């Protein structure tokens, strides 16, 4: 496992007060077999968030030799997201991620085609929007929409989005919007 996955697993243990072995025993003794059922059980019965529960289920199924896909190192997932025609966007992603490390601790959950950045709840997401731009989605309240920040219609994954075409567009204004979203996520 990569460093970020190790960090997330350590944080899960701190939040739950249970070791990985104890969490694995909860999963194994539940009588459930489907990934989604196991994840839902950890969420509802043990107060875990979606990303934490999802990672624990992957971890247990992988260590048990189950049929679930193995937990891939985050760098491999990011390599897949930024492959082929979207490979030129990787420097934007890397620059953004390096810039937001100063905010403090947060979880990274790999999704299909993007990364979800979470504290108690998702505060941002990042992934390719097109072959020429990365989209940063933000969950925040009260941001003044002005270019390049645009409001997303209700029902979306985020309330705001910013398209970034070059690493130098990861600027002080974008980082301030991300900071506000980060602080609002708990």
C-alpha cells in the first residue's frame, strides 16, 4: 500500500478506536458477502464515512483473497486517470495536490476518473474535465462566483467548479477557495 492509504488506515483506527484486525473481524463476522452491503454495514452500524468504510472493505477482501479488486496504490490510480490523451494534465494535478498539502490532514478517495478530497465530508474533487483542462470541484458556502469560479446547479457533486489548463492557474485565489472549502468540511 502507498503512504496515503497507510495514513488513511491509521486515521480510521484512531477515529474508531479499533485496530485493523478488530475492524476486519467485524467485517468477517457480519455474515454479509457483497462489497456494498459490507460498506453500508460499517457506515450505519459503526459510524464510518463512505470512504473509510469502502477502504476497510477493500482491505479485508484483499487480505482474505476475496474477489474484490485489490486496493491500488494512489499513484497507480492517478496514473490511470491521467493516461493517454489526458497525460499532459498530470503536472496540473501534481501542482494542485502539492499546494493543498499545507491545509492540513485530509483523506483522498479514488473514484472513477477523479479524486475526492475529504475531511468529515468532501471539500473538493479533482480530475480531468477535458483533454485540455482539469476540473477542481469545491463544496463550500458563500463563495462569490466570479470567473474562473462557476456555480454548479443543485444536485451535483460540488457547489462550485474551476477549470484549470496550466499549473500556474493553481494560484492564490484558487487556493483560498479550496482553503474555505477545507475549513467548512470539518
